[in-house]
C-alpha cells in the first residue's frame, strides 16, 4: 500500500506548493496616503495600478499634520470593506527609505514583497531623478537582468549539471534516505514487538537461533524497502520528465518548472546511494530490533525508540543544513565519516562536491565496522530480550544480557 | 529392543539474577512414555523445558536428547514443542502459518501443506485454512497451535500446560490425540499443575517445587510409596477386637473409627495384607476392605505442602 501512496504523496508534495505559490495573493486594495508633498505617491500609485501588478491603489494626498488622523480613520475601515491596507509615505520615504504599511494582509509575504519592490524601485528612481538622472534611463538600467549560470565542476571538469540541479538532487537523496531508513527501521521494531507480544517467538526460538531470527527479519524488511525505493525512483523519474504535462493537467503555470533541468544521475551516485542506504538501514534496524526486544508492548516500544530516532534525526538535519551552507566545511565532512550520520550525509556530499576516494573508503569501512559491532551487541540483547517479559530492563540489566554467554 | 532414553538431564541448574530457578535436577524419560513434569507455578518446569530445548543454556549439568548432547536446535525436527506462553502471527493465513512453522522444522513445503490440511480437517478447521489467524476464535487458534506442534511427526512431543484455557470439548479432542500419539510409540513430556489430568494420562511423573525434585518414578510407584497406606474397613461384627488393632500405634498410625466403619492410615512399611490377616484372625466379619489410593493431588499437596502456596511469577 505504501508503494502506491509514496509516489502519490510525492506528486502532491511537489505540485501543491507550486499551485499555491503561483496562485497566491489575490488583488490587494490599498490606499496610498501621500504626505511627502512632492507627488511621490502619484508615481507609486501609478506603478501599483499597472496591470501586471496585482494591486489597486487609490491616492490620497494629505498634509503632514493630518497624516495620523487620516491613517487612523482609514484603519477603521480596513477589513470592513475591500480595503486591505494603507501605505503611508512621507518626505522621509525618499530621503531615508522609511515607509509604513498598515493593513490586514501585512503578514502575507508575497503581498508585502510586491509593495516593497515597487517602493524600492520608486525610491531609487526618485533619488536618481533628484540628482538629475533621467527616469527613463533608470527604468532601462533596472530592466536588465543578471543571469548567473551555475555549473558544477566534478573531477576537474565542468559538467553539464547546473548548480541548482545538483543541490536539488542532493536534497532529494538526503530526504529519501532519511525517510526510508527511518520508515523501515521502525517496521523492524514493530515486527519484533509483535512476535514478542504474541509469544510466537517461543516456538520460533526452539528451532531457530535468535540471531537467525533477527537477521531474517532485518534482511526481509530491507529487501521490501529496496523494492519500494525502486518503485519510488521510477515514479520520481516519471514525475520529473513528465512534469510539464502534469502541470498542465493541474492547471498551473508550466513555465515555472521549465527552468528546472533534470540533474544528471551518474551510476556512481546510484551505487553510493544504494550502499549507504543498505548499510545505514542495517545499522539502525539492528538498533531498533534490540530496542524492541527490551519492550513488552507496542506502546513501550514506541516510547523506547524515541531516543534512537533523535539520535538519528539530529545529525541528519544538521548534515543537510551543513550541506546547504558549507559542503566543504569541517562539520559536514565529519558528519560524512561518523557512522551514525554518514549513511545520510555522504551520498549528499558525493553529489555536491568531490569526495576523495580515500575518504569515501574510510567512511564505508567505519560504517561497516560500526555495523558489525552494533549487530553483535543487538544480537545479544535480542537473544535474551525476546523471551523476557515483565518490567523494562534498566541499563545495568541490559549490560548483563550482553555479557551473558 | 531396550527402552531407549529419550531425555536425560543430569544435575542441571539454572540461576536468574540471584534466584535459583532449577537446582541440580536429574530427569530421565524413556521412549514411549507419557511423562508428567508436575509442580506449582514458579517451580521451574518451564525453565527446565527451555533448557531441554536449548532455548536457554544451563549454568551447570548436562542435557541429553536422544542419547547425545546435541543441542535442542540440532534435533529440532524430532521434537515438537508447545510452549506455555504461545502465540501465532495474527495476520497470516492459517495454512501458510502451519507450513512456515513446519518448514522451520525441516519439512518440505508440499508435504507440510498436505499434512496441514489433513490435520485441519481432522480437527474440524477445514473451512478455515485460508483465513487469517485473527479471524479464528481462541479455541480454534489453540487447535492450530497444537497442530503446529505435531505437523512434522516428531518423536518427542513436549506440551507445556497444553490444556490451559481450553474448553471441555477441545480438551477431550486433544487428550484423545495425546493418547493416540503415545500408542503410536511417541514420547510425550507433559508439564502441568493440574493433577487430575496428569493422573489420568501419565505413566511416569516427576514432581518439582522451588526448582528441586521432590519425587519421581512411575505413577504406580509414587502412589505406592507415598500413599498405599490408607485403608477403608467396614465390619459387620467383631469391632471390639478390631478396635484393639486400630489402637496399635505400631501398625496403625491414624484411625478414624466410626464403630462399624473405619478409615485407617497405616504406619509406613506395614503391608495392608497383614491388617487383613489380623482382622480375619480376630474373628471380625469384614464387609469392606479397600486399599484407598490417594490421589496424585493429595500426594502433591502432602509433599509440596506450604511450599506450593508460595508461587513467584514464572519467567
């Protein structure tokens, strides 16, 4: 079921925000109260009233002394009528860039951004005009756009991949790894607790070594996880390549996505991703299984897994933030080496920067070593824990389990 | 062919964080017997069985199954185990579950399937083979558990409190199967604290309490040793002379005398036949002379006594 829900969820997560953004902010209705005495407000309201700007502005020129009174009286009307807000301009606006907007939609980022932009341009034009620059020249100068074309260098060569696409890929991979390892790890938790609470574990253990039981469960869930990931990957690819089609169906502006280039996914990236997914999953699945073995019910297990989940989530979130800001920084590099966070951090790092093969190898070796140790400990906890019922063991008791023959 | 020893425990001990669950236990079970491991809750029965199955290892002592110290898991296909705390995968289909459990015991898929369906039919669950275990009532689930224990045709069947929670009809069905198994030459280890059942089914017993063996042997021996001393005597006449016999404390330990009727407990070692001879010699006319066998329950309570009343929850 999750296999179908996954792609649907992904599609939703991608499409819906885009829909919201493109259709955001209906028309604003504002009153421009101009106390600057220089008809500055006229220019502003003219710009605001241009068709492409979703604002309708009415102009009101007042004397400075009356500004507050007018503002107050208008404020009372805001909300009762179509009036969204009032833009207050004084002579300070042009000189010091100080303006004030009072309105019911002040919290709307998009609305305010529009007003700010218009105001900024108007102030700039005005100031330049005051020192003698022709407004027409200013308009032309402002019209030019700078387009910084970003290209990733990999292995000493510039690749086809844009910087934005690279980051998007890294982020998506981080997200997938984060969700998948957690999701399937928790499944292992649930399965072990179920076997414990239904007591079927007694019969199983009379024929199977507990470690076989543990391994079978972890590998089984892992295989399902891989399979589901595969389906999601195929679905994602479909979504991306067919996105224009999809956007049209949904009625959104397809041009928004046209700029997104499909990132190149090298085979090495896929290999790195898979290796870290498998190792990371095995690591955390073992931990979850051990936690489940000490619990006596679903509720208890859920409580007990919380610290493990935090142990997992915090480095993961820190690593993605480090990846965004400083992919070559010491913190991020460290996170890609420490076994607890490397499964999630390293694939991202592999995508956004050149990782020296030595470091990659070192990270994998550390991870495998950690995995072996954790699995051994988890196996011993599991072996004793699955047959124990009664109150939760404290740390001392668990330690004894580990040391028991 | 000499009676083969199927299970042998030699001075087996197990301690759990300071509490001794089993203390130097010796146990011998011969092939073909229905052996009762009896004791109150917390006596160590389940721990002993787990050590037998090598689910947990003993701290000291030796466990032998089928004549070798191979671990229980190595001979798992020859043993059927129905644990006291038992469960099934709720979301699995009944027949698939049975096949899975049989496969763990080394039975091939096709064979397991055929046998599973056969057993299900036999126990009246034929229509439920493709349903999820969840959908069955508790009694039905217990039948399924029972089937899973026997599906691979084991030589040794270990049943830990098999009738717990079963209604009378199902108890009867299971009991019939157990008897049938025994007649077919299988060895059955049967653990319980319900003496009435044990009394009827077992030919040998071992009573343990607080981790230690209290008594063991064939049921007849145990009864004789610990009980064959109760007499019920009814006289038509001659109760005077009989009375002096009843008062002789060298012979009769306790007497409940009603005049024409008496219940006697003899001194240990005295043969009831002697009493009979004495009574006849004294000239009494005897209408009833019965050697009352005590119930296993009574023997148990006598031997285990107040110890049985203290029962820590079992692990």
